[in-house]
C-alpha cells in the first residue's frame, strides 16, 4: 500500500523531493526512500536533479518502449 501512496502523490506533479512525498503521504522519509528505490528498479519512477536537489517523478514511457513492451508481453503493463 505504501507504494500506491507514493505513486498517487507523484501523479500530476513535475517532481517532488523525498521530503515532499513524505509530507503528502504521511510516511517517514526512510520509508519513502525505500519505496522509491523499489519503484525505480521496476521502472515506474525516475529521479532528476534541479537546483542541487533530487526530485522524483513518474517515469514517462516513450512510444518505442510501449511498442516493445506490447510485442514482448502481448499487452502494456504501464
């Protein structure tokens, strides 16, 4: 359930810090970091740097990736 809270907090956002996500989800910063690492390994979120801070956002899937995913799995899981 924590991963859903984190994903929902990132929806419609151009990027949030770990602290911002923790505040929106009422989770501890350490919990958010763990969840973000798992989601990143799954290819669902990505981080980027802006003004010296690390921000997180839902990973945008290119049309090429969608096409390959569909060919490989038969349907899109994104």
